[in-house]
C-alpha cells in the first residue's frame, strides 16, 4: 500500500511479489473484491475454484464487492457468490444493500457536468451513455451500447436526448470504444475538458467512466467497513483496473491482477493470477480465508 491513497510510494514502485511469495504478516478482517477482470473474465466466466473460495470466505469474514457495475448488474454476482454485505457500485457512487435494496449512499454527477461530458463525446463522435434509476440510457443504437449491455447483462433504453435525461444529474457517464486509441483520446479529452469538476477513470479496457470528483471505491468501501466497526486498512482488496487504485492503495493488503496496467501494479502489495486462473482463490487461500 502507498502512503497516500492512489499515489505509489517508493516501496510500491517496484513490481510487487506474487501472492504466494508475499512475506508480510497480515490478518485480514474483511475481503474486498472487484468483479470484472478480477473475479470474472471478459467472457463473464467465473471459475468454479474462485466461486468456492469466495463462498467459503463469506463464512469467515465480511466480503464486499466493489465494482463499476450498476446495482442491477452487480446483484446477480453477489447472489452467485453468497455475498450479503452492501454492494459498492458505479465506482463507489452508489452503496446499496443486496437484500431489500436499501440505498446507503449515493452521489452522482451534477446536470451541468453531465451535459458537458455528453457534449465532449458528441464533438468527437464517441458513443456515450447515462444512467437513471439504475437503468442504462443511450441516444443511438450503436455496437458499443450492445457491447456494454452484453457485459453488464442489462437492457438498453433509448432516448432522443441525453441532455434531457440528465437534467437532474446522473450516477455516471460512460463512453465505450473497442479502439484503444479512442479510449486513450477520450480519457485525455474528458480530463482536460472537465478538470476538477469530475473524475475520469477506466474500468474495463473499453470503458471510460466519468463520476463525481469526490467518488472512488476506497471512499465507498470505507463506509461499508465503518458499519462493521472496521476500516479498509483491515482489508485485503483485489482489483485490476485504474478505478481500483485508491482501493488497493488504502487496503491493509492490496493485490493486483498480474496483467494490470503499470499504474495499478505500482500501488499494490502483491500480484495474483488472472480470473481464468482463479487468482482471487489464490489470494483468499493465502490468507486462510477459504478452504
């Protein structure tokens, strides 16, 4: 973990060890897991060994899922894994109970920032989408929308004008592209255009996510941990993407999927295998939380 959440420390600058070689003495009191790219692969496959390990861990410690997914998209995975703790969704913009659906925390983008984000996307011809009442909305029927919907396993709702939809704000705005150059350009344009008014981050390799500048997974997970009388410093956290950086840096032990981008690896204490190799199971077994 780094000294400052989201900022690599000098000790974290070198590539961290594989989880099997991690020598630090740490006893997690909670486990925090990202979903996409960490628990499941791009084909939405959850390895049986990972499923069994997470289910076993829920019998020993609180397990928190922290994801960029919508609540309705994360909920089936929580049920599959028998996770009962509040779900951290939309990069931390929404915290909601899996049983009963009570909203514990919510902070979205303001209408003005949402419209500015949409305007930037329109200028470049990028696919852009917004959210309202935990539903996905798009203006155009494009392949990018269907890519997102397939991964999220949610329906697409079409509207004539996203500006009208976000007139009272939106949970987040997402741009989608399968072209890495467009994704890079989108991150740069959104960051430059929105400045301090928004946080621009990546989740899956195709998604550029724009959320409130005050939002990240670490902050939302801390809210859930506080309800348990714990903190993120008591947790082992596992993630793979730039949207996981603050969470990994602030965790008692942050574990990154070994194929992650360098800036994510830099804030982690250890590396684990990919979802296809059930890397999360390796982490939970290392700390005696499963098996």
